[in-house]
């Protein structure tokens, strides 16, 4: 069976929170619709937000039915617990009191039609600061790429997810880095030439002198990193023609699609210079 994976972003949004984060929605060609869960909790003082929808057939319109009436609960390892009520937007659930704190372990439980799905995510600590961002020419060609400036802490494994904006417009590409070969070193790796990378970059993402360019850096745990790494592989391998397609590695139990991410959120903006 062949699958179609597509990215849907709400309001300049892959990961969704009340503070203009992003949404990723997976659209799969399959006989029965599947539940998709997109849960995000950042350390920016905003509550957890969870989007529930169902996948649709490739032959249908690119509209993902919202899932209402679910019971969504969030807890942490410090005794915090709350139920996330559904907002006025169907399928969108938002908490109030359990906030993201570095080092805390969070459990998200979603119950739909008597079936429970559970994911656990730890907000990494210490949070790695994003100290700056610079622009440079890509190693190949004439495109411009951004380089996030941060110092990876020595010891332990660290995982990073980046999003890039050009003049306020989100690049759909998903950029990932880890410190497997750069432990304890200052980062010198760019985010791909001219806003390139997997996930649907277009000419509108290509940076030129005078652009306002913003980079968002997230410290994520290994399971969230694996979800987006495998999602990137699928997006870059043309799942429409793949003989043996696969779903991204979700951190939810129960065979559901999607992810739950507890992460830090840091941003830097520059004006692209003449290079």
C-alpha cells in the first residue's frame, strides 16, 4: 500500500502552541482513517496544546477531520496533573497550569472512543542557549544558508530541531542536528542552502540580501528527534512511489500517528547581509 505524507501548517505554524508554533499533519493513503496526535509543550510559559485529527485518503481533499470529545490529560514527574479542555477550535485541546520546565518528565494521555494513547517526553536540561545566527554562502552553489550559533555542552547526547523563517514566512523544511560528532563544540553547521532541505522548500524560501531571517531552536529529547528524523526520511524519499512505505517513529503507544514533544524554544533574527 502506498502512502502520501504532507505537511500542513496553521498560521505560520509544525509544532503547535498558543504562541504561534507549528503543526505537522500526516495525510496517509490507506483504507481506514487513523488518529493523528500533535502535542507540544515548550518552556516559554505557554500551556500544552494538543491537536487531534484523522488521516484521509489520497483521493480525498486535503482536509483533515478534527477529533472532538477526547479526554486529554497531562501530568509531570512533580505531581502536576490537568485535563486539557477542547477549545472553540474543534480538535484543539489546551491546558492551563502544567507548564514546561527543563528537566521535567511529562506524560500525555489521549483517550478517544475508549482507546487510550500515551506518550512520554522529557524537556532537556540544561537548555542550550542560541547565542546568535549568521548567514553564509552554501558550500555548493550560490545559495545563502543560516548557521545557528550555540555551544554544545560536553558529555551526554543532545538533540536539536530548527525552524527557519524568511520575512516572517515559515520554511516547511525540518532541520535536525545532534552532537554525535560535535560533543562539547561550538556549532558551525548550516541549515541547508537557501532554505533547502526536506519537507517542501520552494523558491520563496531562498534567502537574499536584505531579508529578515529568523531561526527557532528547540532542544528535544531522543524520541522526538527520531520522530522528525524518520519523518524527514519519508518526505525526502517520495513516499508516493515507495514500494515499502513506513510511518515516522511515534513516541505514542497504541499505533497512533503523531508525536508529543516537550522542548525548549529559543529564537534569533538577523538581516541577511550582502555576501
